[in-house]
C-alpha cells in the first residue's frame, strides 16, 4: 500500500478520500486554492499545500502546480476525485511521467471512453446495444440530417467531449436540427475546447440506470450493481438510488454483463461507471462510461458494504481488490442519495454561495452525511454548488423513504438557500413514492410552482387563479 498520497480535488470528495486514507493508515496531502484556505478537506488531511489562486484554471486544473505539490511533499500517488482532472488522460500521463501513480484507469482507457463518440463505437464493436444514432462524429448538419431521418425525430445532438449535461441539444424537426447543430458545436467548443458532436435518437421518458464496476490488475472484475439516477434537472442528477426499482434480477444480470463488456473492451482497471438508458419496454442502451469515482458512489457502498475509495487505492497499489469475485458482492436493503446544493429551488435553482451561519446535519441509524460544511463556513462562488450528500439506507425502499423524510426534516442550514425543500417535496410526491420516475420527472412533477406551493402551502391551482 502507498505510504502517502495527494488528493487533487476539493470539497466533499477530497474529504471522503482523506477519511479512507486515515482508516487505511495512508498519509494524505490536500491541495487547496486561496479561496479554500478554511476548507475542511485541507484541515483534516495530514498535510495541506496551496496550489494557486481561486480560479480553478490556475489551481485545481493546473497540472504543473499539482504535480509539483505531490513531488515536494513526497506523495507516491495522486487521487483525482471527480471533476477537475479526473478524466484528463494528459494528467494521468503527466503523473506517470513524474513517477506518480494515478489512482484511476490507464490514460488509454480514459481517452477511449472519454470521447463519447469513440466510446459508442467501441461498445457497438463489443456487442453492447447503444442508443440508435450516428456511427461516430458528425461533421456537417447535412450529415446530421441523414442520421436524424434514419433514426427518426426527435434527436439529440451531443458533444463528444461532453459532461455534466453540457453541450446537448434536442432537435424535433429539420429546421431545429440545422439551427441546433451549429449551436451545439459552438457550445461544445466553448465548454470543452472541442466542437465535435454526434447524433442520438432522443428516447421518450427513459430511466437513467448505471452500473458501478471495479477491476484490478490481477484480472478480477466485478460489478457492484446499479444506481437509478432518473431524478435530474437539465440532465444533472439530483437524487440517486440503489437498487433501481425498475430492474428485475434478469435485467440486472444482463446489464451487469454489458458493463463487464465495457471493462474488457478497453482493459479497464480501477473504478468506473457504465451509464445506460432504460426504455419503458425494458430495453437498455449504452450511453457513456465515466472513468472515475462518481458523486453518487455512496449509495452503492451502502447497499453492498464495499468501500469504493479503499478498493481504488488497493487496485492502484497493485493489490488484488478485496471483493474480487462476483459471488462476493451482495445487495442488501435500499439506499437513496439527496444532493444538497447551494441553490435556490424557488428561483430556478439559482446558485447561491455565501456564509452558512448554522449547519446542523441529521444523524441516527441509516443516515450518512458526506459534506465539507460547518457552521461559519463561507461557500465560495468559484466552484460547484454541492454542499452535502445525504444518504439514507433502509431495509426496504419504504423504510429508506421514511428515513429520508425524517432526516430532511432534521437537516438545518441557516444563511443560504439549499435544495432541501425540493427534496422534502419529492419524498412526498406520489409518482416518486411509487417509483414511477423517468428523466422528465422534475419538469413534469417537481416544477418551481410545485415546490413553491409545497413551501408556502398555497395550492398551485389557487395561485394561478389569483394571478
Ligand atoms: P453528460 O456526460 O453530460 O452527463 P450523458 O450522456 O450522461 O451526459 O447524459 C445525461 C442525461 O441526458 C441522461 O441521464 C439522460 O437524462 C439524458 N440523455 C442523454 N442521452 C439521451 C437520449 N439519447 N435520449 C434521452 N435522454 C438522453
């Protein structure tokens, strides 16, 4: 095992990794920007080193600064967390060139799965069903039209380098296709420095179901079952649960086998997630693979008992993983994660950084909080708005829901608005309670009007009548 590792990230995920290191007897080095001096991840790590100003381009995304920090502190390996440099093949290579172990897959696997158009081709060749669409990158809007006619409208124009729901545009007809093709390319170029796009059929009311995988350098590979992440707003996840209420044991085994094909297709090593869309007829399609640990990994940990971060460290250190055989991985109970963001759900989820006067998270049996918050902390405006993840576990989905309701009611954040009222509304919502949840859930059943009415106690219909 490593003696010391550097964590190239901030916030709750950096803290999550510090905690795993402490339990494993591995020394941890945190990095922080000037805006994160008071951050808990920097305080809890064994050592902390400033890597630049607030702007992430000059700190958390600066490869030379991070690698220098690792070298001067004598770290042997680098854990990238999620976001920032986690899926950057050049960073993984730069680590290797500096004699540092990158805690993640090979640069080659990152590259092949990171380009979504290439990943689609790889998966099609491996015999995994993909959403119908173009074979690879589409160069012109005329070519896009050919594919759109083949698969039928509506279609989705997606950025090959896309992530976090950015660079995606729906087109319902030919006219929209031409306009949105150019718009998507411009948006992709601005967001990812790469304007390549491809076309997929836009599925009506799918569920987002993803498989967590782990593979080590000893030839062991397992899937830790699925997470259902269908509660999304603008293609960004808000609530995730495991197991998916939509999978039968047969479908779960089939999806697991498809995820294993992805692992073998690129000789994948370490933790990864294979994302699928599941249609209402029970057919599933590969969407993309994330070559890193995900925000929602705790729900899998709660239902399998596998500590994914510790497995990542063991795998990177060349040890066999602890849960090496599929028969060793068991599902127990039901877990749901709620993302508590510094966003105002009554005003279109507007980001709302600022000072947190009181932070009083819930506790008790079956409640887990992953958060870097504390009373008196000021949320800086430079980074993402995730404040805390509330993860509840129950023997059944019903128990998990009852526990969620109780935990959300206990959760006190004073000073800035958060997404807690949104979640309080959702756990009471009848479709969510019945697990009839598709990716259009938020726009259909959890609109700003619904949340406002829930918070104020004024029914939506009365409010409309007043206006
Ligand atoms: P990103 O990498 O930006 O997160 P994904 O490819 O993972 O993008 O897609 C994010 C979300 O967008 C999915 O969870 C789903 O809700 C929606 N989506 C993506 N592709 C399709 C599709 N072909 N049809 C319908 N919805 C889609």
